[in-house]
């Protein structure tokens, strides 16, 4: 008989109990029969070196057939070559290398430590600064901000912390959190070699100047990065005058001893400090015991009439002999209309130059009748003294002058009325009218007779713009002069395809010469150049109505006076005949240019308007050419056309 013995688990799997329900916890578990799928760690760091671990031998588990071994199990093999990974490093070999201080890696070649382990907690410190422009400030132009730049070697990150200043009013502290900073215009980041002393680092549009570094940073960069001594030479920070003045001010305000605060200590404070036990000066006690409360009294006056609302004011000056202090009190009169304040200057030493200093102050020898005293910018004249003062000076061998009268003759101030400049509102006559007085001045008076006689009379001239620009050479303007109120208006006729838009060039208004006088009707004649709003216009010609009006009013327009021009031609009658006999052979026809040439050759200087007046008498039909015999005939006749 053969008996087959099965394990307890096999019997449980094959024959489950029938009386147990099919619920969790009532069925036998088969976890022990499942193969393990966990994998052991095969790599680790030992004393900073990478090591390969051999797999553990399974003792109580059933090995899985498909699981490969990480390394062959050979405990008896000794490895002599460090690069040999076929066996285990023997304990004998480890002991020998430890005694000889040798480094051998049994399962991998020699390696290097990672950066985060090699440079763990290594930080380089640089001192830097950047400049900031200060606008709208009278005491500073640029402000210097000092910073500390930390460079973390393990990952190449940077951190900026701005140095805090007391009572600066600026938000200070961390300027840049720890991060990598890219170079401007490049994808690379700042490295250690970019932070040499004297170099500039641009971080978010701010230029930081590297000035110095600490001792550990200096040793590190010289040893491991090959920097020279010039690369780590310390540079001086630029001088910040505003910070220095602010620091000195804070030292004065905070009560630091030995600082000149430019102010006198309060008398009550000095008394309180003496009561609390502070030693007081004994230098002036002898004068106090000798003189007591004796004081020299002078009557002084302050003439302030040169200033606006200034007046003559009277004071009494007391000079205390005990401590050489001065006190000035006002001398009030009845109904003087002034406030009854008691003192102009409380008892203190009076400096000569106006600055609070004990080195150069007034003494009793500087106070004499007839001299002046400078009381902080107020020049006061010493006029009188009392009997005790005279006796004191006489006992010291000084004779004071006689008293001076306190009443001073008043100066008559001449007020000159100055006309204010024209402000652009209304006309200049309106502005001048407002200077005559009154809150609601009447409008300026107009010449009604002239407006009635000259109503509707307008002089029109064709003008050319005098300019160096090529585009302005062909531009033409129509200048209108209104004789009823002497106003000028300028229009530019539109020209097709010229590129210049026509229309009003100047609205109707009065215009002035460079000397300030207004343009009048006598200034408007052909050939004249008028300056209007910075533009020079040459009057080329006029219309027929304007010519006739100018010829009829020879008093207003002297260049259109034909009677005066006829006398000139009559006096040159023989010269005109000789000129045409010499220069004209043939038809004997002349034009307006020939008339001008004839007058110029005879030495007669006539302008364009005068030549136009003579030519209009010769060419009445407007043909443009006449015979020179008409000029001879015009010169031989009288002004009314009768033959002489």
C-alpha cells in the first residue's frame, strides 16, 4: 500500500470545508503560495562613492523561475582589479586598502561627486551698488543703493538683498529672490566668472556694479577659478553726499555728544541739567559777581522804507555786561498801529555775520553812536544812549558822540506807471483802456470822422512771398488795406494742382512795424516790402481802383503825386532827348522797363510806384508799349497837359 502525504495547504486548496460560507475571511488564503515580485535596490552611495549591491539569497521563499539574478553569487572569488565587476570585493582587500589609504571601486570605475553634494552650502558674497536718477530735487542728482549679491555655487542661482538705511523712506530688503538670472539678449545665465570686481551686471534693466567681496569668496575664486589679484581688488563706493548729510543730521537730532547742532541750548534746559547734577561752566561767574545786572542801553532805529510797505521803527538795545548778551525791545508810541510784542531779539549773543557762533559776536566796544548794527539781516542805526552808558564808556576812556535825532526825513517814492504787455485778449487799445482805472472801463474811442469818410475804401495789392524756399516762389497773395480803421487782411487765391490750399492767410486786424508803430495807408505802395507776422510780402501791383485813389490823394500817397514827378521830368528834358538820340535807332518804342532804364541812366532814383505813376500817364490805353516821343512831349508840357 502506498501512502501519499500532502501538505496542509494543498489539502486546503483541494478540499475546502463544506460548512464554511463563501465570504471573505472564511476561505483559506493562498498568499504564501504566490511568488514575490519585489525588487531589491542594486545601487547606493557609500562614503560618497557609488556601490553595486548583490542580490539577497532567498532562504525561506521559493525562488521564482523567471526572476533573473542581478549579479552572480560567488562568495569565494576575490577581486584584485577595481574595474572587475564579476565578483565581490573581499574583506581582506578592503582592510588592505583602508590601511594603505587606497581608493578602489569594486563594481564601477572612479566617479565624481554631484554638484549639490560637492558645493553644499557654499555661497559667495559680493558687495554691489546701482545708481538711480533723482528728478526734481535741489539737494541730490543721483542716489546710490548698496546691495549684497549672494551666488549659490551648487546650482548657479543668485540672490540680491538691498542694504537698509534708516529713515530713508524707501522700501528696502530683498531685491531679487534666489533664482537663475539670464544675461540680457542671451539665453545663458550668469556664472561666477561674470562677477569679477569692477564688472557690471544687468539685472532687470538695472546695472549693478561689483565693488568688493568677502574673504572666503576671495580665497575660493583665487584657488578654484584662477582669478588674478586684479580681479578681486576692492573698489571704493561712489560718494553719496545726500546720505552723508542725512547721517550727520540724524547724529545731531539723536543727541550724540560732541556734535555742533547749530543752535543755542534752551536756558530752562540748562537750569534743569544743573539741578540734576550736571556741572556748569564757571568762566562767566566772575563777570556776574562784578557787574551783576548792569546793562548798557542804546536807542536804535531801523529804516526799512526801501522795501514795499516798509517804515521806520524804533527799538532799545540792552547790552548785558555779565555775559556779553544783547536784548532788543520795541519802543511803542501812542496810536502807532503796531502789535505790542515785547522783544525783537531775546537775550542772547549777537553775531556780526548773522550766523550763530560765539567766535565773532558784538561786544560793548563795537557799540557807538552813529554806527550800525546787523541784527540778522536788519541794519539798525545807533542814535542815542542813556547816562549810565555814557558814564561806563567814559570810565573806560571812551567818549561817546552826541545824540542824534530820531526823526528821519521821509523819502518820497516816485511811482512810475508801467504799461503791461499785451496778453492777446481783444485789441491793444482794450488792454491800455483797462490800465486807466475802474473795474468796468468803457471801450476805447474810435475816429468816427475817419470811419465815415473812408467807409468802404479798400486798397488791394497783388503780393509775392519773399522766401528762400522753392515752394513759396510761385505763391501769390491779395493784400487788402481798409482805410476806415487801418486794418489788413490777406487772402491766398487757390491754384489747382499746386499743393497749397487757398483761403484766408490773415484775418482782418491791425499790424505793427518792427519799431512798434502801426501800418498806415502811406506804407502801402507798389514795390514796398511789408513784414507781417514774420513773413515778408513784396507788393507787385494794384488794381485800377487803387491806382486812381492813390493818384487823387497825393498827400496820403506821396509816391503817386504826378505834379512832383512832372517837375523832375521837366528839369531833365534835355537829358532825355540826348538819351533817346544816342540809344534809340529805329522804331523808337519803349516799354516800362525802358522807362526805368532811362531814369536810372539820367541819375533819377524813382521807386516802382513812381515809375508806375509816370507810365500810367504815358500808356493810358494799357498797350504796354509807347513811342518815346510821348515821354518828350510829357516832359515839355505842364502838369495839366498844355504846351509850353
